[in-house]
C-alpha cells in the first residue's frame, strides 16, 4: 500500500503571492488541490497527507474537502520539518503502508503516469526512486565570490523532480538520522541507501516564480 506526503506549508516568497503558494488558484483550483488530484488520479495512492501552513490549516482543509482519503496536518518551519510531520501522521494513519511518495504541492501538474512509474519502481524493489531530466544548461560550481571553480560534465548531471518514492522504512530511517536537505533522496543518500532514477516529465515542473506560474497557466489550460 502506498501513501503520499505533500509538503505544502511554504510561504512562496519567490512567487510573491499574498497567501501561501499552495493556495494560489489556477483554473479554479488551488495548486495543492491540483497536486493532490494528480496523486489520487494515478490510482495507486491509498492516502494523502498534506502538510499545511499552520495559520492556514482550516482554509487548506476546506480546499481539499472534495478529495479523499486526505489528511491535513500542520507543517513546520522548513520543508524537512514539514515532511517529517507528514511522515509521522502517515505512519499513524496508515500503519501498513509499505511505500511512501513525497511530492511538492508546487509541482501541481505532475502527470499521474509519473506517479505510477515512481511507485512501480519502488514496488519492483528499488529502496529509493527519483524522477530526473537531463540538464539543458551548462552548470558551473562557483566560490563565495562567484568565480567559477569547475564545470561538471553535463552528461553526468540530472535535474530532480518529485514525486520521490521510498520503501517507507528507508524514509523513516533517513528522517531519524536527518538534519536538513532540499530533497528527501538527499537524506536517504546520507544513510548509504542507493537512490535509483526513472525518467521525469517536463509537466512536473516546479512553480517557483511568477514566470513559472504564467507558464503553467498557459500550458495547463483546461
Ligand atoms: N514547504 C513546506 N514547508 C516549508 C517550506 C516549504 O511544506 N516550511 C513546501 C512548499 O509548500 C512546496 C515545497 O515544500 O510545496 C517546495 O518548496 P518551495 O518550492 O521552495 O516552496 P516555498 O518554500 O513555499 O517557496 P519559497 O522558497 O519561494 O518561499
Ligand atoms: Mg522554499
């Protein structure tokens, strides 16, 4: 059985919206509702736990009331804290879950097929799975003054998306050992568990800036 965690407790500072980014409405639904719908439409997710901004808990619960089974819990000060709180709630609500997906509310238009392919890779035995895309831009490492240190070979680089999928015991151990990371697979890498990749999808783009929101609005018009 698969459970999905949706960190949605961020402020959206780079987007600059009045309220939380996950509550920004696109085509009549808040981003978090699009994200939850995509997970449930995949057909393989039994329960979704959403981490909401603690001062917008009731509002987000109401926005998700037509989806089920969904549990909304208060998130934390950073993404890692929000995922940790959602994971604890998931272990509580769905004690027999074997697979856990972690999926950013900000990747609101992730195709259900990508949710399935990550879940299937974990079900087939990979302890951790991330969807990845080739990197289009050349990426450089710089020092504190912005001077280039080196240029990693682009062929070895991948941009990482969500949902990220894990055997639930692996994610639980990673979070027990964890401090802070920008992605969950990063915590799993630190406990020495191999992280596998599956092909990502451009539609799983993260909505970070007003430009991204405009792109999403144009591309995902219904
Ligand atoms: N997130 C969260 N709890 C936090 C911070 C972030 O659950 N304390 C979530 C966001 O809601 C988002 C995902 O983590 O769905 C990825 O974070 P990001 O895109 O950086 O969103 P924000 O932190 O809201 O945006 P910004 O960094 O621009 O403020
Ligand atoms: Mg952030």
